[in-house]
C-alpha cells in the first residue's frame, strides 16, 4: 500500500479494453477504501513479465491480476501457489503479503463456473459431452470448472496437441480416467457434443476471426466464450444466429473479480453491484 491507497493492477498483452479498473475501483468506493487499479500492458519488448512483477512488488502493490499470455509463465516467478491454482496449472491473481511473499491464485475457475450456472445452467453440460477450444491458461481453468459442473466427457482441442494432452492428463489425475480426450478435428467433433466453449484469444480485439466454423452448431447446442473485449464475439453471434443459447465472457469476468477483490483486500464485493458497474463501463467503452 502507498500513501494509504491500495494499489492493484493487471499485467497482460492487449489489455487496453479491460474493464477491471472500473470494477475494482468501484468496489473500493463501495467498501469505503482508497484504491487504484493500474493497467500494465506488456506489448513492448522491455516490459518483461519478471520485470513488471518485480516493479509492482517494489512499489508496494497489494497484488495484480495476470492475463493472456502469462497465466502459466508467471508460476515460476512466485514464492507460493495456492492448492487450487497448482491443480489447475495456471494463475490469474497474484497477492503480495506484508512480508513481501508472492502467492498465486486462480479465480477463473470459480468465475466461469459461477457465470455458467447463472446464465446457462449446470444441467446444460451435466453428464454431457463438451468441446473445449484452447488448453492455455484460461482453458485450463475452464476445463476444471466444466468438470466441477458435471461434464460427462470433455473433448479438448488446442493448436498444440501436446498442450491438450497435458491438460487431459491433469484432469484424469483429479477426476479419473476417461473423463476427457484430445480432439484433432474440432469441426468434426461438434456433432458429438452438447456444448462448445471458446477459451482461445481468437475473437478478442486484436485477434480477429473465428476459433471454429459454426456451420455444425445447431439449436441443441450451448456456446460459451470467455472473451469480453468484445461483449459479443463473431463466434458467439454466429452461434446464436444458428439458434444456440450463448454466454459471453462478461459474467466470468465479474464473478472472478469478486473473488480477486477478496484476495486483494479481505473484503467481499457486491456481485450485483459489480454486474451493474460492468454493464455501465462496457457501454462507455463501446461508445468510444
């Protein structure tokens, strides 16, 4: 903490459209606290993850969120990792304690699970097969959340088959063998699943395109996208146009932010207020 203000922030690439500052700074206001949320975009060569982490630690930050592409790369730089983050193999929230120790947590799993239950219902995937696109930091958290929700078979695709296989192996350790497999042709797999989840960066600002052609998606599918730096990605819009029920990344962002705020401050933010703040901030962002 510096000058009585709680300092927190976000480290990642292409984060100019993040709504985390609005969410956390309003939560500070609601809690009667002075605080600031600072964006640190590592899109320049001199802004290395290790240097940024050391800088915010020295500056007295209470902690930082970590986003694409650093959720796995940050782990070796930490003093400790929470049991859940270690199980997932990805960190999105880093907390500095009074002794200067650095601990990594994962709030994405809880965030996706809470949003999915609220918007699409756990019954949409319970005992049913699901196709997951992306086995990186976000994909790993989403995979564990989908298993928490009771997914029958999680079919995992990644442009790096080894990464998909590694995630499948980690899920087997926690949930048992036979609960997931690796998919080389995601297009062909769509017909075999009840839901499709995009956990790749494809579709966010700066990463145009579709993670999957939507021709095989029908009204019997549910489709979720973790991206919110377009509230409605082209992928989600195309899936809805084919009759699928869909969920964007807004709810996941809000649910995970509530937990991150608790880790940073020890205070519980109001979920409904954060949803309202998110909507207002998104409207302002998208008008510019």
